[in-house]
C-alpha cells in the first residue's frame, strides 16, 4: 500500500479499523508523513458496502424500478434503501465514471450513427441524443437536452470530436491527396434533422463524410446504409425509461443516461459481439466478473483519469491504483 500523501510505500503500516454503521475498512498509518488513510477504492466514506452499491446501480440501469430494487436488496441482502439514497448513488457514480471515461479513446472501426430518443421529464418532452460505432457498438457520446437546437447539436458533435477527432484527422491526412470520390474517410450517418448536419459541418467538415437524411425505409429509397444500429440502441433506452415512467428532473435524467452509457460500454456483454463494446473498441480492462465494482475502483485511482497519457494497462499495473 502506498501513502496517497507522500507517495511512499515502505513506511506504511496497518493501524486500526475505520468503521461506520455497516462497513469496516482497514486503516493505514504512514510513518513518514504521520497521517492516517484508508484504501481509495471509489467507495470511501460510503455508509453501505461497496457490493451493495454496485449491485444497486446495475439493477437500476438494467430496468428495475426503485421499489423493486429496494425490495430485492432488502430480501436478499438485508439492507433497506431509500429512493433518495439510490438516486444519490446514481448521480455520484455517473459523474465519477464519466470523468474517467472522458479521456479514453476507443478505436473507430465502422460508421458513426447518430439519432435521438424522446423521453419525459415531469411530463415534458426531452431528448437523449446518442452516437454509436456500427462495428464496435461503442456509445461514443450522449447528450440529454430539452431542445434539439443548433447549439446542442454542435455541443454533441464536439463530444464526438474530443472522443474520435484525432482518428478522424489521421485518416483524413492519409487520404487527402486522393481524388475526393476515392477517399476512404470515416462516415457519419443521421436522419434528416438539420441540426445534425450543422453540428457535423462545424466540427468534421472535409475531414469526414456525412450520409444525411437516412429514412427508416432506406432500401425503398435505394440507399446503401441504414440507421438501424442507433435505432436498436435507442429502443432499448426507451424500454428502460418506460419502466421509470419518465424522470423527476433533468439532472436525474442526465445522470441516468450517462451511467447507462458507461454500463452499456464497459459492463454489459453485447449479444452480437460476445463481449463488451469497450473490449471490441480496444479498451480492454481486467474487470473480471464484478465489472461495475472494479470499474468504479479503477476510475477512482489517482492516476487513472487525471492523466490522459496513462494507458489502461499502466493504471492497473501502477501500485498507486488502489483497490486492485
């Protein structure tokens, strides 16, 4: 164990137990800086055991209502959870995992499909805009918004630029000397909503291709590509939101969509791929069976996400990566 304050390893000893109502954690003492600390595994300071928190988050994302989650945890684990507690965990870990995932660069292997799904927040209409890779099925970006304005669409494509912009530019640099009709650039596909075209042109003009205005009945119109990849993805989201009967606030809706994106990419095995989209996109992590719990522990590592140059393998190998 390495001291998080002075970064020393040989001067750390076990000293006492830190405990609350439900959790006991080993406490450590650093002889050099004379400070106590506990293992930084993403669950420090939490009242409930980390296994209960991870299981609750997974059940929530996969479609169980708050009342069913509460009943399941109470019957099988012996803990009674309030609705506010569950929603607090959703917001907390959606934020933590989102920061961690921000600097990861998944490999683009197919076309980028973009579309939105309509949801309710206190009876009012909102949109969840998503973009996925047709080959890896990785959800590259999600935007939860009330209006599909030009500004929101540009903001969504800005997220895509941060995620895959370097790959788009690299391919364009290799293809730019060829005739325009012979360039093999990354292709974006969307329906006929004008905001997507504006967002694409603002961030990817000339460096990528856009197939715009793809209808659902694409074969009828003689088109080579359809938008089925994102339509299927959004249908799964719609089924989950129907269970919830909408969201209580914009913040809860935004937190859920972001947490769901992380679970979809890193935790849930894709039926068509036989592995997670993150694995297919080159972001392989030794998360073992309890993937969500281990992913939270990794994301809380002091060297995992503040340093974009640190690879996933280095984050696990580094002795300061607590929890592993």
